[in-house]
C-alpha cells in the first residue's frame, strides 16, 4: 500500500522550508566529519599519547558505539520532547566533546571526549523527521537526498580536515568545535518543530543491553588476533554477546515502547534498506580506514607510501569532491530514479572501489582511482538511503524507521575497525590489506543485491492494487 504523507503544518507551509533543510544538512555533515577526521590521526595519537594502536582505535570504535546506542534513544526523546531540542542538545555535546578533545593530554581523557561527540550521530534521523514534517510531498525526496548526500560529503571532509591540520589532533578538534557551534546557532534560528510531542518513556534497559552486547562483540573481534581466537577470553566475550543479544531481543519484544522495534528490522518495506545500510556503512569505513593505514605504511616495507596525514587527505580528496558534486544534484537524481536503484548502484560502485585496491595498489594513482569510485558510490548511495528507509512505512513510523536505518549503518561502521585489526593480525603485510579490501568488496556487493531485490519486491506491492 502506498505511503500517505501528512501535509506540512500551517507554520511551515507559509514559510520557505529550505533554509532549515540546508542548515540541517550542514549539521549532518559535521556529525559525519567528526568521526572520519579521527581515522588518519590514529598513528599520531599512538605516538603522542604513548599508547598502542589497538588502544587508540577505541577513540573511533567507542564513539561509533555510543552513536549506535544514542541514535534510537535520542530519536525516541525527539518524539517525546521535540526533535529540534534533541538536535540542539546533540550539537551542544559535540561542542563540549570537541573542546575536551582539543585539550586532552591523555588517552583516557580523549576517549571520554569522543564518547560525548558520539551522541551527535542521532542528528541524522532526527533531521530526517524534521524534513518530512516540513517539506511538501513533492519535495520530500529532494530534501532527504540532500541531507543524506551531504552526510557522505562530511565523511570525506573529515579526512581532508585532518590532513590540512598536518596531523595536529588538538587543532582538528578546535576546528570541529568551532564549526559545530556555528551549526548549532544556525539551527537554533532556522529550524522549528513541525510535529507535536508524544507521551512515552525511554527504553533505558534496552539501551543498556544494546551497549553491553556491542561492547562484548567488538572487544572480541578486535582482540581476537592478540588474545587468540580460541582463548577463553575471546570465546567468553562471543558467548556473552550471543546471550546478551537474545536477552535484548526478548526485552525489546515485550517492552511497550522499545528502543528498537524488532518488527521494523524485518519489515518488508525496510529490510532491504536495513541490510544495505549496515553493509554500506561497513564497506565505507573499511575501505577508508584501509586506505589510510595502507598509505601510511613506511616506505621500505615493500608496500605502502609512507604518507603523511595531509597526503592521506589528498588521496581521499576525489571522494570528497564527488560526494559534494552529487549532493548538489541529489534532488534531481532522486526525481528520476527509484531510491532502491540508487542504493544498489551506489553500493556496487563502492564495492568496486575496494575491488580496485585488491588488484591494483602499487602506485598512488591507484588510490586516486579507488577514492573516486568510493566518492561516486557513496554520493549516490547515501543520497537515497534515507528515502529508501522511510518511503514504505506509515508517516507515524518515519522517525522509527530512520532511526533503525541510522543505527544499523553505525553498527556496520563500528565493526570496521575491529575487523581490520583482526584481519591484519591474522595476515600482516600487503596480503592482509588485500583481504581487508576484499571483505569490503563482498559487503558492497551484498548490499547492492539486497537493495535491488527488495526494491523490486516493494514496487510490486505498491503497484499491485492499481494493477487490479
């Protein structure tokens, strides 16, 4: 059955809603930027904070883990207390976390700061909810497309920022805090809530269980290589993750207002977007982190280019530029092609970037080619993910569907670092990186299949009644 979209409220229908949409897109790009800026800084953090690479990797992994939990939680708070209020709260935490990170002199202090920054990832589904409440139906796909595409642009921009700061992590976080403050002020002036608040209570038990099983799973994957995959510690963590997942699912099915609606994970209209989003997030972070690590391998090892953080940013510059260009035309593209087709095509091209690196990685030009393919794929795929996630659900479930989609994408991204560490521990050297890129390529291909197949199935469901 076709989705019925509620008309804009009287307040938003008399005003131009696009300044609010653009301000939210700007904020969403910063939410993505603050994560990817850390990726090329990991070797710098290892050196300046006197910590192991496994330890500093948690500055990325824990932030993504917090993002995974806070995304559905703050989305629910947005329904209860207003999305604008939650968006401003998330941006405030990002500013505070950025200042703390800029002043950090120890790994523990930096990790606390990164935990605060992780809450801003909830801004994406909250913004999609605001956009759906304010834009008229014929402009909805364009609005969500711009919001999603600029998120991809922000992801690439984080790598460029780290490079322009010449690896000075203090400067990176000062800049992040500054532009986050600007975004918060703009959003405060331009964005208004278009939907009334609803009564309810947050699922704090579900949030705690989600956190517990994700920590157990990621810790087991990241430490499997050093502890041993059959060691009691790793096997115990995997067992704990399985048990905690089972308990979490049982709780979510029984609680009146769950953190994550289990039915939405397997909903016919969203399951394709759910799987594609998770795998596309994994493919993106695995490929990007793999490129950063490979490029920074010291010369004389037989592979790698001994690149600085600035050079890593330059290698990934084509991806940023392509994502920016595609985001500018996202609305036009969305009006011509189905969201599922765009996600499938974007996932396939993103996977091709990883395939290229499997077979060609001896020259800097290979990184530029892969970066270009990565930017094209992510620009197309991210522009349509938000629309694909919500276009076949009831308007009342928009925020829930967007939150679930953002959650699984973040979960996919958060596993990337752990998987890379495990693969490189088992197979060091250039062949290890080939395996890393190979895994990313497979994930991209599977994401394309799910998006394409479920896109066709959902179109059949929508058109069947009119055919009769």
